[in-house]
C-alpha cells in the first residue's frame, strides 16, 4: 500500500511539472525584472510573473524619486542629459540561471529610466532572451528598444508590449494575448 501511495505522489508531482511546462510553453527559467515609479509597471510585471511562473525582481534606487509628477519628469530629463547613474539597492545573485528576462519600465523621455540602464550595465545578457514591456502615456516604447539593443547587443530581444498607464488595470487580455503570440504560454 505504501508503494502505491509513493508512486501516486510521485506521479502527481511529475504531472504538475509537465503541466507547468505545457502552461508556460517552456522549461526555461524566467525572470521578470522591472522598475516602477507610480505602480503601473509593477502591476503589469506582477501579472506577467503570475502567467509565466517567473521570479520577480524590482529594480530599486537607493535614493527614491520624487512623488510629484512634474518633479520626477524634470529629474528624469536631467539624469538622461547628464547620463547620471543612480545607485541601486540590490543586485541579482546569479543572472546566469535565467534564460528569459522580461524587462519592464515606464517610458521616461522616450526611453527607459536611468535605473534600468544601470541594471542592464551590471550583468552580461549575452545569449539571453529579453522581452521588454513598458507603461507610458502616449509615447509607447519611444527609442527604448533601440537603446536596449545597444546596451545588450548579444541578446535576443523579442517583441515587447507597451501599455498606456491609464489602461494598466484593464490589460489582462492584452498581456495574455501577447504572451501567447510569443509562445511563452499556451
């Protein structure tokens, strides 16, 4: 009887692993890394992470950005012009364990925030699949995809998803459709 119970338990564990692989369409380890100021990008990252069974990593700056919209816009513009590199609070222990990296950010002044640039400069993304997503208020990706290709020239950058900030909380179907189109989930 014990052997049957052990075999049944083992079969259940194996089947759940097969179902997870079938659900995500991949057995590759997935990271969902993102920077969020207002919470919109965080919401999208969380939704993606649940759907792909990825690991969640928030890119945090040591010095927080202002909460006032105009103040943060001005600061972002100054940082880009001067190529300022904000210090980040934490680092990933081992980027090599991930094959697929979803990279999320708000579009600030037509590209990703400097904090994302710092994150990208800290690791070797050669051979990695990078899938960008951004939140915006009209500029979509701007030049961020071109900038990403410059920062990670030896990576495979797949089609991204840009979501207007005001539509984030109604974007579940768009996110799911995009992930299916990329064959990340079925």
